[in-house]
C-alpha cells in the first residue's frame, strides 16, 4: 500500500489548509491515476498509515472551522442549521481529536481584534473566526460561537430580505 497526503490550496476557498490522505496500491498506481489539481497539493508520498494520520491531524484548526463554514453554503446561501448542528460540531470534534493525537496545546484568546464591517457572507464569518485564532492556526474553541453571532445574524437577515 502507498499512502499519499494532500493539502488543499487557496484555490479551494474555505477548504485551504485541510489535509487528507488516500491509499493507493503502489507508487506506480498513484502516478497513473492521480491528476494534478490546482486546488490540492501533494504534501508527501509513501508514508505509513501512522504518519499519514499524524500529518492530517496537523491540519491548522482555523482551516477546519473555515471548511465547516464553506461546507454549509449551498450556492450563495448559508444553511445555518447545517453549520450549527452538523459541520461546526464536526470540526470542533476533529480539532479536539487532533489535539489529543498531536499533543497540541489549546489556545485561548486574550484580546479580540476588530473585524471589518464591510465584509459580507462567508468572508465575514472567516474574518470573525480569524479574531479568535493564533498565528499558527490554533483556535479558541470557546470563543467561536461568540465571534460568529453578529456576522451570522447579518447573513440571516440579508438572506431573509432578498428580493
């Protein structure tokens, strides 16, 4: 078996930074079937299952939260139930599991920075999440619901008032 770890690029929007891995029959099989994709880079090839799991566990936490937001959009419309009841809890759980695997310490915000009021839609949610993230991508999980409340309400209001 031949494991390959991938990482999503900025071209993938809210999925940027997410790491995944796939097992192929062998190196030749991987090179025959894999097609280069601008949304995904090969991070490393030929690693053990354990190494692949550890590398994916090192996905930046902020990337997991942004991916949850991205997944919750159906076209240009945010499905808030999907975000709050499915994708966000799944991302938080994955972060907690990653922290256990990697022994990555928790992060706690000491000061929330201001966000731009000109941003709209998912960009406003991304910016809100960035206010409770460290430079290395760790996120204060306890602050997520607080920082997304206002952008979420604005999005819901705007979606309800569409012509």
